[in-house]
C-alpha cells in the first residue's frame, strides 16, 4: 500500500475512480480470491514528473467468488 499515492486513480472495467490504499488492497484481495492462480504481466509503464501509469494483464482461472 505504501507505493500508492493517497490520490491514486484506478482505471478499470467500471470506469475511473479515486481509490484509497485500503480500497485498492481490498480489490486486490478479492481479485486473488476469484483467480487463485493469477499471474500478472506488466504490459507497459511510463512516468512523467511524479506520475506513473502502468498497463498490466492478469491471466488466471476464475475459480472463486466475485465477478470481474
């Protein structure tokens, strides 16, 4: 959680939203519960000044609770 800024913006299937560190941690735990064999691959990263954007891909088997 310490690597995420307090004003972190999450861009996902449901749109873009301001995301607290705690909310993102809960999202990540839910994602790992739904995809227990998840493998994350970094597709692209770029930065300018104090901002960073990344595009990543998660591959796994949907074998748990949750819809993503």
